[in-house]
């Protein structure tokens, strides 16, 4: 009987120990599960960023330091060879006059207080020429009127002081066969001033972004986009008058006024911002 009672007591103890071990294991598992769940509830530490798009604008002024004059020699004759010959005579007369009055470079002892002189590094340049038939429409139909020779040429000069004198010089040599098309001023440093204007536009956009970020309590993290807007254009501003070099009695020189041009630039910049720390 005593041995049977001992076996029953031992069995109960084993059962109780088994239950206790099961409870301990379950408790441990529940603790690990709770800890893992709590870790998932920790909020993300990623920064809250926003973007700001700004356009900047600026301009630089560059003075004209040259000019380009464009002309046409137009001659009409009954026959093709006659038109070509007459046109060549006029073109050669213009060439000779330019070579006599224009220098290829700055004279060594140039007096810049004297009357403007013609300085043309390239001399005359041929743009195009053609020889074609000219027709008239009559009651009998189309009738050949003759042959037309057209020769387009241009000459570039340094400075703007002799621009009017150049026009008068070429017109005087070409006579009635010459057509004066246009005179354009040039600025040899224009590309340099375009780059400077673009840098000024970037500074303008940066300053605006700094002001907005400071007002909102943000700080700029980085620039995520920068691109120029549109094409660069120039507006002309007249500043100085240029006198022609002709001084013949009774001759009224062609007035030409040099000046400068304003080179604008615009950019678009996108900034990345974040709130300032408390």
C-alpha cells in the first residue's frame, strides 16, 4: 500500500512539474511576442522633406564694339553677259574703295581722339550672287524683259564710330546700282556677359529661396533641379552718337548711333527643404 501511495504521489508531482514548465514556457513566449510587437510600433525616423520651386532673373549690359553693314548690287541688262559685266564693275569699285579706306587692323600709333577710321579685319565678304531672267506680264502673255545680276555682300568693322561713314563710303562707290539692306551692331563679349547674367540669375533664385525658407522656419537641404528658361535675347539701348567721316561741302553724312544691349537670363531652381530642429 505504501509503495502504491508513493507512485501516486510521484505521478502527481510529475504532472505538477510538467504544468509548471508549460506555464513558464508560455510566459516566456508571450514576453518575447510583446517585445517584438512593441519594436514594430516605434515610429520611423525619416525626415519630412518638401520642395520649393523658384525662378531667378537677371541681366547684364554689354556695349557694342563693332558693326556689320549689308548691301546688294543689282544690275539689269538685256543680255546675261552684259548684266554680269556691269555688276562686276560695280562690285570691284566697292572693293577698291574699301581697300583704300579701311585698314585690316588697329594702327600702331592710332589716335583715338581723331575722327573714326574704318578698321575691317575681314574686309568685304561675299554672301551670295545670282544671275537670272526677269519677266513681264503683258496682254500677249509673259515677255522676257532682260537679265538681272544680284550680288550680296557685307563688311564688318571694329567700333561703331565709322558705321555711318562706311555706309556712305559703299553707297558712293556703288552708285545707283547699290541697295543698302541693313546695319547691325555687334558685341564681341556678348557670350561672356550671357554667362555672367546666368550666374546672377542663379544667385537671385538662391537669395529668394533663402528668404522663403527662413520665413517658414525651414532650412535648405540641397538643390534638386536647375535649368535655364527660354533663350537669351537682347534689347538695344542707344547711348552714344557716331559721326560719319565724310566732310565734303554740301554732303550730309548718314547719322548712325551706337549704344549697348541688355542681355537677360532666367533660371528655374528646385530646392529640397526640411523644418528646423526645435
